[in-house]
C-alpha cells in the first residue's frame, strides 16, 4: 500500500510499490508534495504509463548493447553497421551517461558536432540508430520520453543520376583484370549490386531459360570472411532476364575461370569468395586506368542498366522489379528525370484528334 510518513524530523517520505511489487520511496520537504507524488504514481500505474525512476540510471551504452544484441531482424551486414555506428559515434558522447539524463538539446549538440566529421547521409544513419535505442527504452519503460524530438539534421543532397555512356562502360570493362572483367558486363546488363554479383553462383543462372535468380548476396560479418546472406531487402529477391550478351560473357568467363567454392562465378585465384574490400581496390585501379572520375562507384553500372530500360520504353513497374526496389516511389525518386517528357506526346495526341476534327469541319464547310 502507498503511504506517507514523517521522516527524520520535518521531512516526509512517500512509500509505494512498483507494478512488479518492488518497494520504492522518495523524500519531500512538504507532506502535500509527497501526497501529490503518490497520486501521480498511482495514476501512472493505472494507465500503464509508470516508469521506475531508478530504471533511467542505467547507462546509455549498457542499454544500447542490450538492445543491439537482441535485434533478430538485423541482417549480418546491418549488425556490423549498427555496432560500428554506436561504438564510433554515440558511445564516446553518451555511453557513460544515465540514459534518463540525456536531453534533446544534447542530442542536437551531438548532431552539430558529428556533422563536422560525417557526411549528411552517414550522420542520418547514425542518428537513426540513436533514435531506435531511445524508442526501445521508452517502450521498455526505462525512460518516459524519447529525447530525439524536433532534432534538425543536415540536409542530404541526393545527386541527380547521370548515366554513363556506353563507351565509358566499355572502357571500364577493358580496364578490369581478366578475372573480373565480365562482372562489369553482368552489372551493366542486369543491374545487380556488387554484393549480388560477387555472390552469384552457377546454379542461380539458367542459361537455357535465360534468367538470373537473385536471392542472396555475399556479405562481410565483422572480421570474418565473406559469407552468403539475404539480399538488401525482401524486394531484392527477383528473377531477371539474362540478355544474350551477358549469358555469352558469363559462359566464356566460366570456361576460363571455373566456378569456385559453392559454385561462385567470381573468385580469387585460390577459388574462394572475393572480399568486397579487395574488389574495391581492383575497381578503383580500373577507374583510374580508364581515365574515369576518381570515386566512380560500381553502382553506376546499375544506373546504366536502369537508364537502358527507360530508354527502350520499360514502365516504372518493370524497372522497379528488375532493380529490386521496395516501391515504385523509390524508382521514381531516383530515375524520374530519365523518363521522356510527356509534353510532346500530349501535343501530338491533341493535334491528332482535334486537328482531324478541324480538317473534317473545313471539308464540310467547303462542300456547303
């Protein structure tokens, strides 16, 4: 039972029990304050809003680690990313702080400080994980409210996609070592991501029906070697048409470099999976040798594939499915500017209909 009694002279102690039966107390200078506190506690227990005041004393790092290790929905690559962002960006500032003591103004100050070291897109990811930790703490009734409210982040300027020319793709392919040259043709001709290319196995390529099945990718998990993992999203699981030029290129590649471990098409000289970091070194050298802009990403080949589909009249829905985007909105957000402008088609449609009607009217008037 909740009660208020005199405590050490002229002070008053409010005693109550938490919803799980633990005894708690708090001391006040005035009896009325103790009584109002008890009324508030009882109301919060009845409405399900009760938060144990001592719960917020746990450090941010302690709670965040508990949250991080319990996330069953995280993919292997995401697990590594979450750990890295928390360790490198959140823990140095908030790690030793009681989670209940962190205020919105401190979150905003952290964002400003981190913006001096991180690109806006990277900071947005780090902030998203911070929000997730605090949101979980609210759900667990460790804190009463999430301090990540009305926080302003640096604007992320998404660059407009400018697809490479066919000649540029050819130069990049020719600049790649023989062992990885066909990866350029594969990405440019199917839109596969780099991890999907490196994780592609022979059994996922149907040379007879001319299709490629994408249902996994090669991922890195911490300090371990590359392993198979699920695609980026559920929508990334897809079957893609295999163009003749890509099929012939892959067949020639396999004749020269037989499939390695677990049927991998692209392998190291020892026949093992290719680490993405090692592939990046190879790619950057090829970009330099081809005279292309420094920093050009392998992902540009995916943009090239999308631009080809759009150029030859494929719908938004088809492009979405080929690329494995979660929604048509994602596709339009990236490539809307590449679809032909409809103004000319509108003019042609009106002229074809109204122009014909005017011609008929003129003819009828002349006959009269």
